[in-house]
């Protein structure tokens, strides 16, 4: 058998590249889930008072640095930041960030990235689960520190209909939606408090989240927790 001529080889390479480009274009997701199922304004959908918690209007909301805020504005359509206080005087900071486009080029701005960007050191980073509304939610628990400031953090991300805690988990959900030509939306939910005892803090975080999710509309609860019928995308304990 004679070897292929140089011209034929070049033609075959060109055709393969053209086919790859066409396939990438043809199967690129183009329909945003958020367009068919828009999220209500978080400012009104998240109650300012529930259970034993209410918004503490006496404390100012701690805003991120201008550099971090600029990044958040590019990723998210809505960001809600509040500080709640209970009847015992315990404070919890709540942050919910929603983005209508969680495509490959748009990913959540995780606390373990944005906290160090503001000068805090992450000294603890573990993945666990939290039972809320009779479903197990994968969560990531952090401890941030700067000088005398100690801040335990609990957060998770919901991409489309699935709660995740890692970049690989997010990619898997994006791929699942992308195979159907869909671009999922996403939400990052974070609660934190200023205290030295992390175990007490994490337990209080869970109680706060249970009270919060029990108080919202069922459709919003689904957006906050993800679908209960699907298994979490990952539960490994390794840090990202």
C-alpha cells in the first residue's frame, strides 16, 4: 500500500479540524434554564424574620473589597448579604449569590478564594453533609482567620438542580445539562459567624439553615437545596 500523499494528509487534517469545530458549535449549550424559570428577587423572597432569628439592623453589612465586588458583579445577577441575630444575641451572617449562567466560562466565586483575597487565612477546609428538610446536603466547612478574627463558614453551591461542593462536581452538572443543550443557573449559599469554637458555630449554622429553609416558599427551597432525589455530586474530603 502506497503512503498517503502530503496533499491528502493535509486535506484529511483540515477536514478533521473542520468537523471538530462544527461539532463544538453544534453541541454548544444555548438555552438558559434561568430564562424559563426566573428567580424571584432575593431581597423579598428571603424573610427578614423567621424562627428565633431576625435581621440585625444595628450592624452594618460587611462589603467585599472593590476588586472582589467587581468579580462578583461579573458572575452573579443577584447577591443578598444580611446579618441575623437570635433571641440569645448570637449573630450569623448570610450571603446568597445567584447567577443565571453557570456555563464553562462562568463559575461560582468560592469563599476559599475570596476570603484570602481580602486578607484572611483559611486554616480549616473540610467537606461534610447536613440534613435539611429530610435530605442530605453536601456542604463545605471552613475556618477563616485574621489576627483575632475567627470566622467559621458553612457553604454549598447549587448548580441547576444539584448541590455540589467542588469544581469537579460543578463540571459534571454542567456537562449533564450541556448534553441537552441547556445552560444551568447556580446559587452559592454561605453562612458564617465570628466565634472561636468552630463545632458550636457549625451546629448553630445548621440550626439557622433549617429554620431559614423551612420559612421560604417551596419553589425557592428547591433552588436553595437542590433536588432531593439526586445524589450529591461529590463527598470527598479533599480541599479544592
